[in-house]
């Protein structure tokens, strides 16, 4: 099942994608897709609905898509989770997961513009697989970890490297949490449609030129390991988002570095999870 939210910012309606790629409206059944919706029993109830019995969303052009669920309690990011990305970043290969926060105010739709912050000179991209938690997880084992997953999403961990690595001696959260630095979607895809989550292909283009190519099979720490580890240092609750690191090919890894500028277009995707497109615009 592919869940989504569509409509103007702040006015999104709940929906799902049918087998033919058409959006079906869920607003006659639920007010919104929230952490409560992501609980196993609620997802089973939605899965039992025949999409053909739901109104089809017909609009001129493609409707704007928002974050596929509303009310993310925590946005948790994992750094350096691909060997070659750690190497290109000039950082040690981690012996346990590197965790940092992204502020939930950075969340935005998958095709919304990326606003370049004031004084930004090192704006960068990172295609990542996101894990959405569906049930409370505290001190869970790796064997049980994936049972707590509501679904998976495509995410771009937009980053300002100057704020992240240089200002005040380096603060990752500060460089990762600007408004619009968290495009998520287009859909939340439930695990039954994914199969083996460690066999997904990732890619990212800038202005039509391929920059990143990878596969989740090359993660240093698997999704199950990350959920288990995070659940030991914090209680995970429904709606929490964990993004799982990026493969090599980020802008700061090129020699010389390649950073985004106003007018650039970033496109990215993950197999089975759809694709995104963002244009960089001037901030204020």
C-alpha cells in the first residue's frame, strides 16, 4: 500500500495510490494520515479497502504532494552509513551508528522548492532511504526490529556543509535542519510492497547529470540494526522517521567540491519508493 497526502501546504488531504498509479481520496474515511494511522491495526484496516471504491483525484496537472503523514514526533538521521561516503567525507568508518537530529520544521513535500539559507555557500544533496516507525520500540532486538516499521520513504537529506562542519566547530544538526531541508515522499510504502529492504537501488541527478548511484545492500548498518540501536538510546514512537545514510557522490566529495546554486534542479529516487524533484530558490 502506498499512502500519500496531497494538496496545498497546510491543507493536505489523505490518499493512497492505486495499482494504476491514480490517487484515490481517503478523506471520506479518515481526516488525515497521522502517527495513529500508522499503527498496525489501522494499516490493516486501510489495506482491506478496495481502492476502486474510493473517489479518484482528478486535477489539471499533477497535484502537489506533501509529507505522506502528518505529525512526525522525531526526525532522526544516521551519518556515514556507506563505506565510500565516509571515505569521500574524510571521516573514519563508524564502529557504531552515528546519530544526529533534523528538526521536524525542515520537513516538506517531495517536489517542493529547496530554499537556500542566507550566507549559504555549500549547499549539498544526499539521497536516503527513510524508515517510518509504526509501533513503540524500546530496547528491541535486531530480530524484532522490522516488526515496528509502518513503511519506507524516499528522502533527500539536504545539507549546508559550512554550517554543518565549520561554524562553531561543526554542528551537524545546525547544517541539516533549515526549512525545506527535509523533502520526504512521494509515498509511504508499507513493507509488504518492498520485500527485502536491503536490496533497493538509490540514485540522484543534478541538472540531469548523475551524481549518486547506490544500493541499500552496501549499508554498514542495516535497517534492523539501526532501529534496534536507536531504540536503545531513545524510545521510538509511531510516526518517527529515521533516514539511513547516503551512498557516495555528494557534492563535497568531488574534487573540487560541487555545491548547489540557485536555479539548480535535483532529482532522486529509490526503487519501489518513487522519485522527487526540487529546484533551488533564493532564501530570505
